[in-house]
C-alpha cells in the first residue's frame, strides 16, 4: 500500500512502512547475497568498503541538515547523539573511525578512502541525494528517511556471521563497526518510528513518510547496482574509479 486513499492509524502506518522494508530493503540485493555468502574476491570487498565509506561520511552531514530545521530543543538534543555516534568525540572513537579500521584491515590506504577519489559516480550521486533530500524536506519526512534502519540490525548480524565465516582476510576486530550498530540502530530507529507515528497526522504527511522510505530504499539499492555493474558483471569500472589491480 504505497498510494494512500485514506488516513492510516499510527499502527497501520507502521505496518505499511515495515512492508516496504520487506519488499525493498537492500538485504535483498544480489550484491549483498554475494558479499555475505563469501562469493567475492578481496578486490570486490575492498570496492564495497571504499564506496560504503562515502555513505558513512555523509550520515553525520545529513543529520546536521536535519537538526538545522528542528525547532524543538529536546528533539535536537536526542538527534545530536547520532552525529557523535559517527564522528566520535575526544577520547571516544566514532563509527567513521571504526569504518576506517575495516578499510585498513582490507589493505586500503586511509588517505585514498577518505579522499573518495576512487568512489563510483553513482555512489556519490546517491549519498548526496540523501543529504539533499533531508535538507529540503519537512521534518517528519526527513526523519522518516532514516527508517531503513529498522531493517539494518538483521543485515548487520548476517554480515558479521557471513563475512567472518567466509573470508580468511576478515578478522573479528575489523567488524567492530557492525557490532556497535547492533545497539545503536534499534535505539535510533525506534525513536524515529515513534516520532513519525505521532507526527504524520494527515494523508499528505503519511504519504510523504511512505515516499521518503521508498526514496531511501532506492538510495541504498542504487549504490549496490553500481557496485554490481562495476565489479561483478559486466565489469564496467568508470574512468577514475577504484581498480583493485592498481592497489594489489
Ligand atoms: O549496513 C547497512 O546495511 C546499513 C544500512 C543503513 C540504512 O538502512 O540506511 C544504515 C547503516 N548500515 C548504518 O550503519 C548507519 O549508521 C546508518 C545510518 C542511517 C541513516 O539513515 O541515518 N542508515 C544507516
């Protein structure tokens, strides 16, 4: 039910959002099946981690854009924790640092990863579209775009188990990013879901919330399509993008 013809109750809205996740979340993408099933080479896993860094780096910027439009001090305070979770603070590393531990472990130079020079064009377009979407949309729609996180803990668990079992180049230590998200993501997603259920009170607002989740599923899906096309088949690596053989 992605086109609304009547106002939903808060629980019906939640059910509609969860149905979108079941049908469209990127756990269903063939690239993830290959990644978690141990079917990729080191170079292909490097390409994934390097591109995914762009997403990680964009998340605190998107959360800052969201905060800039919130007038409620309490909500800003809660939301600010997300920026700290990713950027860290003095004597406390954040998620971006933990992501760089993963790319270090895969043998990628930090400067190169952080420069985003080797990222696929589609990765950059997708993550910047997410930042811009949040900057432009009203608060309840912007908040709901993070609701893909409702479905993230399951994929993080699958990834930790699958990558540890299937790749001899992956050590437990480098997967700390995902272990930490197992606590953070449910806290963030539950908060956002509760907010959306209490604040999307018209058909137009509920439609906006649903469309935001569809948009966000597409942001995630498009990144994996691009990785698949470049590094699995047909192997169309765009000019200037990461080529595993150059870093072997
Ligand atoms: O590994 C994943 O599949 C995955 C997906 C998502 C998501 O659903 O957007 C996030 C994350 N991880 C994640 O680690 C993370 O910090 C995060 C923040 C957000 C967001 O939209 O605010 N999504 C996600």
